[in-house]
């Protein structure tokens, strides 16, 4: 025990008056004014026997080699704590504590909290993944694209109060832009620092701002997250060698920027850090579903095709996953045991023809359509293992989509399905492209030009909910009324139900 941080220094129930299992907005508003943990608590990457728990000490409260106590229990009263330890945290990692708690029971809710110099954090609740033999229902939230300047994180607060096994975050967890460069500054949520984030210090300050958001904190406190980065965790349309929004003459060496952004991401996010340094990884939810989280930005992505010519689009030197990740995914799909195969995907996989709507985006070179060599390799794998219960979960576009991927002409089931989640707050098409009548565009152009498109919504924010059993997968888009003020009311929802298709591999 260090710095007087003995467990006995904390009254057993000191947290329960303001720290609830599922706090309401009113309870959140009554949080004490000072806490050494201003960024809340988080958990993530649930396995049947392990989960990551996370917090970060206020740098003003920290000293060199400060220590944090963590406790984990089956009960929110922590009587008694099941597991406990004291960990030294350092300035090198911004005083974050990230503990991979092992030896836990599968499919079980746990409560956790952190202590420092006589004060407890709020209580977090997390959940381990179900046991390998589990064949019951799994409920997942799917979310992406929370630009702070575009609006309130109402979706996160609504999600905080849903009974999820986990929340999948598909990236754009922060945005790198300067204040006013991308957003609606009239609602008064201004980026800090005001300038575009480029250095490690900048990125750290930007995450600190986002993680002070009480609605985002609630979602993290109540559910384990499974996260990947997309492009804005570094800069718009980033890849391993550069980004659309990176100017080496003004902003310096790209590799330095990307390395800094990557390290800061790991300090802030409750993701498991692996010796390989790779972020792509897989999860199992019993026999019900497997989840593959892909890294389509910083693993191996090259610069996009230079133009829409066939030679450029089919260039075999262009990568989105890279051969190593593609081989890993192909191997996972070949040996998968879950009924449903979920692919956590950043950019749209299905073909999207916008040539009659936005000719300059006739092919989205930033999405899988711009990397046809690897797209066709993954399609070949899907065909080979012929599991029609494959579902892509996609972020990035800020709009809602349901595609049948490569639909068959002979009444056979489609090769896969793809659900694109709406943004929490980042601009929809109608906010981004002034004067668009989005409904008309969607009805008369998008559906006509893309017959495999089953549904789109280009003008609402929200999230996606998956209710999965071995026999059915229900995907519900949940749309919120307003993001320009704190408001938990929902506007509408839309559900699609998929039946499990029995198949024989190969
Ligand atoms: Fe985004």
C-alpha cells in the first residue's frame, strides 16, 4: 500500500449514495465536484474469464509514481471485494490504470472501482463474455462517430441504460479538427485544444475533453466496450503512410504523428494491448456469435487509388487490411464455431454507387470499393466457407445502411449482410451537404442505383442494437430526436430480422 491508500481507509459503502449501477441523468448531475478520477471509469475487451478495467488519475492529484487501488466484486457494495490490488501509475502513461483482470467467471456481471488518497471513483459495471458452450441470447450495442462539436452524446446516455453484453465502437471516437473546422459551433461545444491535434500532448488533451463528457462516461461506466480506431483517431482518411488531413510541410513527419496518436489511444481506451502491437482481434459470445474486429487504417492500409480507372482500383499493391490480417481473418472464418460471424468493420464493404448523385464520389476510394484486390480476396473467402450468416457492422459514413452483400441472382441467400450504424453526432448527409433533400435522393436514386440496398437513413443520429440467438439476428436502428441539446427522447426505430441459414462449410 502506498500513499495511505489502504483499503480500510475507505468506508465500505462510501460510493453507494451517488454511484449507481445504472445512473440516471439526475444522478450524474449530482456527482461530487471533485474526484481524482475526472475521466470516469471504463472496461472493455471481455473474454469468458477476463476483462480490462480502466481509469486515469487527475494529473493535478498525481505525483511521481502515484498509486491507485482497484477493487472488483460481484456486488455493487463491494462486500467483500472479490479481487483487489494496488498499482503504481506513471506520467509516461498519463497516470492511467489499465488492468487485465483474469480468473473471472463467464457471463457474469462484476462491479469495479478505483481509490486514491481516500477517495473512490464512481462504480463501474462490466460483464465477462459467456462460456464457450453458451447458446443463449446476446445483446450488443453498435456505435461510431461521436464528434463533440456536432452535438450532444445523447446516444451514449440512452445506451448506458440498455442491458447490453457489450458495446462495439467502430471508431471516430475523437475528431482531430480545430474548433470550427468540422462541426456546429453554435451549440457551444468547442474543441479543446482549439487547434487541430497533432502532437502527443494535443491528442491527450482532446481525449481528456471527450472523456469528461458525462454522457460518454455513463456508457463506459455501465458496459464493457470493444473498440477499434477509424481515421479520425489520427487524421481524416489516414493510412500507414499519410492522411488526407495531414500536411507534412506544416504539421511535420506523419509517422511521428501517427505513432503519438496510437500511443495516446492505448492510454485512453480499455483495449487489450498485445505484444504484436496489432489492434485487430476476435471475440466469442459462446456458440451464438463470433466477432472479428478489423483494423482498416493503421495495420497496413496504403494510400487510396489515385483515380476511378480500373487499373487504379484493381492495383494489387493497394491494401486496406494487408495480407497478414487478411490471412488471419480468412483462417478465423474457416474455423469459426459461432452461429453468426460478426465483422467489426470501419468502412463500407458493400458496393455503393453514387455516380448519379455525387459524381465526385462515384467510387468511395476510402471504402472497400477503393481496394478491389483485397475486397475480392475477402469475397472469395466468404464464398469458400459459404457461411451466409456473416454480418458486417460498419461505421464511418454517419448514416444508416442495410445491404445484402453480393446478393445472389438464383434465390440463394446473399453472401453476407451489412449494417452501417448511424453516427452519434457527426454530420449526416443533410447536415454536411447543404440543400440536399435526403429523402428524395434516397428514394429515387440510391435504391434505384443500388438494388442490393435494403434500407438507408441519411438524416438521423443514433445507434444500432443487435439481439442475437443461434436462430435469429435482430438488428434495430434507434434514432434520436435531437442532438443539439441534452435529450434522451427517441424519434423512431427500424428493425430487420435475419433467420439463421443452415449450411455446410465448403
Ligand atoms: Fe466519422
